[in-house]
């Protein structure tokens, strides 16, 4: 099971629990934003914070 499957299951679970379409859309938008941000390693983050 990969992260994409878990994400789809999470969205399905929200629909089953009768979350509003607006709330589900918000979760989808937040996930897309997180995917577009490149993740940095702890070492890269430490270097960025020091400078």
C-alpha cells in the first residue's frame, strides 16, 4: 500500500462520514500544495536556519 492509496482511502472515509464537499475540497487542495513543495532533509534545513 503506497501513500496514494492511503490518500484515496482517507478521502473516501471523509465521504462516508458525510463531510461537506467544501471540507473535502480543502483537504484535496492542501494535499496538492504539500506535493508541490520539495521536501528538504534535516541537514539542508539546519544549514538554511544557520544562514
